[in-house]
C-alpha cells in the first residue's frame, strides 16, 4: 500500500502543470480596434513573456508585431515593435492584459498603425 501511495503522489507531482510549463503553452487572443474611424483586426499569441501579433490596419496594411510582456502579479503590461506593408513602415505598440477568469483574459492596447484595440484571449 505504501508503494502505491508513493507512486501515485509521484505521478501527480510529475503530471501537475507547473508555472514554467504553463508559460510554454501559447496563449492566443483576437483583437478588434479602430484607427481614424476604420476597423482594424489582429490575432496574437504569447509564450514565455514574448508575443507575436499579426494585424490588419487601415488602407489594407498588414504586418507583424513582436511584443515583450512584463510579468507583474495581476496585470501584464507589454510594449512592442512591428513592421507593416502599404508604406506604413514601423509601428510601436503598448498595452495591458488582465486575467478575467482562470482561462480567459482581456486587454486593451494601442498600436500606431492599428489604433486603440480591445483584446480577448484564452489560457490553456
């Protein structure tokens, strides 16, 4: 009986997600925003406090932003740098994401090409 108990506890400890393992699983989100009264959209994902966001801005400009998240207890602020087509060039972004529940987070951000945006995402 003691061997079974030790085996069961060891198995649970081995399979339980740790903080490090949970950071390796990407956390995707979608975003809708507005810039100069034109709708903008993006999708993104975050892992190990780095993120990538693919966005569509005004005048059909598409691009990618690389984001760095700063881990603090309740909120996750971020800053980013991106490159966009249609002669839009370099974009700067910043914002914050907050956990709404254990598996859902919301956020608000600003991108110099895509404008202000709202985000909703999931944690696995």
